[in-house]
C-alpha cells in the first residue's frame, strides 16, 4: 500500500487553519532571523580589529599592537617584517650569515606560536613605486624549500607549487609577480594564477597598472603584448614596444620606425614622432626633435611640438614647460595659466591643482582653474575627503570642493579636535568645550588608533582621547618626516620600515 496516497475517508484539511499556521510559523521564523541578525550585527560591530607594528627598543626588535602593548618581546636582532598590519604574521630573520647572505626565518603569530614551519624561509614580497616607497604584496608570501620557491596565502595554503628558481614582484606594479623556471620568465598574480607562462627572457609592465597588460620579449628579442586575462594582444614580432597605452593604442617599432597601431595591428600613425610618452583617448603626447607636442590618430597636430615638457592633466588641459617655467595649456594650444611657475602638481583624487612660484608660496586652484587659496597643502585625506592646508594665519580644513569646514564635520567619528588660542594649542570636544588646556606649542590631530602628538618646551610626546598623557614630551623629532605616536612609542625616521620606537 502506498502511504503517500490520500483517501476520501480521511479527515479533510481546514485550509483557513493551515494558512493561519503557516503564517504563524513564518512570523516566528522571521522573528528568529531578525534576532539572529541583530545579534550577529552587534557582534560584528563590537569586533575590534587589531593592528601590528614592528617596535625597536634597547637595540632589539619586537611587535606592538595599536594600543602600544607588546605582542612579541623585543629580543630579535633584525627588524621583524609584518606584511599586513591587520594580520598576525610576524616574520623574524635568524641565523644571518653576512658573508654569503644566507639566513633562516621564523614566523610567529600573536600568541608567539611558530607558524608556516614546513619551509626553510618565508618572506613577504617587497615592491617599490617610482619614488622608492616600499610596500608588500597583499595576501601572499614567498616560501622556499630545497632551493625552490613557491607561494602560500596568509592562511598557509599553497597557491603556487615550489618549483621555481626565483619569485619577485614586477617593480612598481601591484598583483604581478615574476616567476622564473629553467632560466625563463613568466608571471602570476597574487592568487598564484599563471598569467604568462615561463617562456620569455623579459617581461615589463605597460605603465603601472596591471590591468593595462604586459610587454613580453622572447629569445629572438621580439616584443609582444599579453593582457591580464592571459590573452595575447600583439604577437611577439616587433623590434620594440613602448610602455604606454590608451584607447587600445600601442606604440611599436617595426623596420626601424616607431608607429602607433591598434590591437588588430593596423597602423594609425607613422613617421610622425620620435617617441610617445602618453596616450589619452585619440591624442598622443609625442616627442619630435627633442620637443613635446600632441597629435591625434587622424594625424592632426593639436599642439605643436615646441615644449620642454608636456603631460596630460584632465579634460582638455595639459601641463607644459617653456623657458624653464610651467603653465597650463588646452588642446587648442591656448595658454590658460601663464608660464610663471616652478612646479605644478595635480591631485586627481581631490580635484585640486597646486602651483609653486619662486617664493615657495603655493597657489591652490580648482579644476575650473579658479584660484581659491594660497597656502601649503599639508595633508590630502582621500578616505575622509578633506584637505589640511596651512595658511598665513594657521591650519585650516577644506572639503574637496575647497569649502572650509570645521574638522568635526569632516571627522565625524572623532571626539577631540585641535584648537588654537593665544598662540598655544589644546583640544576641544564637538561642543567646543576645552578638554585639554592650551599648553602646547604644536599639536596633531588624533590618529586612527586614538593618539595625538603634542609638543611642549621644544619636545614631542603624546596624549590619548581620554586626554591622558601616554608619552611625556621628551623627544626631539625635528628630523622625522612624520611625527606620530602609539601610546609611549613614536614613529621611526625610516618610513619604509614603518616601525615605532622609544629612542
């Protein structure tokens, strides 16, 4: 007998009651889910993110957290590498042989437990931009065993097998790692995915964004282009390819001449330039006989090649140099800002232009080329969208529209703010009530960890957001580019190492 069949002799269902029960159950489920969501949300909101930094004291290295607590006792002879300040991965170098450059590594977590013990060495992957600023590639570590290299992620999972002679970052480009095998180069990303197989003698970036692709050089010294999606854009058959790109235009050398081609290999421009430095849409910044100009893909000369320097800014505007001075011109070669300046810098994220004259004063323009201020831009805070500008009468704060705003409106999560009175600095709350008296010669805003650097009697110390002195004013930090504190520790001079110290 089928137990799934329904017989007429069985009592019939009361549809209204069934619907009522279903609705009741649904309400209960929704209530439970709502409570769970609230609890989960509250739990997530209360989770504190820990930050970790190298610390140097008594000629030894250790690790502190964002509160200034010591996490790894300062007992190491070499600086401890922390590839990501929000990850408890502390790479210690040990047993260094300075004669042959050999060493071992030990990786610790915040409980001082050794992790990633299956390898001879574990290293963060260093990279540098054009200004030599150091960073570490995110989410990935280089490991070595029996003289072969591979990659693991921050959890310790192997993402690239240990079968390579060498692994290093492609200089200046994020998420692009050169891998070497059988003396040939290839490239992978930070997830260990092979982008370019190990078939080439050289790999170079097209500009500094990995999404623009890569120039490859084969054994016959022929150049081609492969994009980040592993697609060969240009076969390796050219004598040279310049490291510029825009609107899918590439600058290649063929039969001794440079020409602009598209990704289908069709020639767009030929015999019109000696070099190309930028491509914006269909306009190319060219060098001809040592001078800069602009020509488009229709072979129209937009800006005559008569400038000492030329670079694209935004819209139709170009930064130009003539007779040793900088100005701004448009695509019709009209001078829109006179050639009166020794330096011009465009802050794209903030939408401002900074112009310096011989007297070192900095004029600040908006993107409409309207002069708004004259002062020194001390900070461009992209995250909170504001500028810190020093004017003749002191520090002022502006949003990216160059509208002056109280800092409490710009930093809504902060409770105390720097205030100046009678030439001295103190701190007030959002109600303008004085919380820290005006006793300091200089004072900084509170950093993300809740500490502010203050200067008294010519020396620096720190306070916390409870207005408590966490470091007495005893440090002469005039040689420091950035003055910053975590509890009693101040930032060291070497910003690339980014360590804190009490020295």
